[in-house]
C-alpha cells in the first residue's frame, strides 16, 4: 500500500485545495465596472465613490470616508438613485445590497 505524501495528502491522486470557494452566495451575477457615484444619507454631505462591480441586487464600492450602514447611491452617469445597505466592509471596499 502506498503512503500519502504532503503533495498527495489523500493518497488517491486528487489534489486537496482548501482555497476553493464554498460557492458564490450572490443572488445575481456581478459585472466588473468602473463608475463614478456619490453616497448620500440624511444629515450627511455627499461622498464620492467608485463602483467596482454591479448587479441587479447590489454592488462593490470603493470609498475612502466613513459611511453609515444605509444610504442612497447616485450614479454620476445618469443620476440613477439606489437605496443601499452595507453587507460587508474591508477598507476601502464595501459590498452593498440594494433595498
């Protein structure tokens, strides 16, 4: 019987790659983009941001200022307004869900 090695920990020739994603939890596919936008919220001034990817249900935004958990996102190109809720943050990026 052959012994498993560190290159083949299962001993069956299969590669054990624990880095693989468990699965994409997004409800709709996202498209990479590079769009200018502004973030608005009550009692706050507008903050410029960059939309890095976009879908029907949410977006990934790059912003370099503190932002509340809910806000409105207004796209520079056509002034479309989307109400958003932050679902994750990793400075300077954040993921939002449209509400």
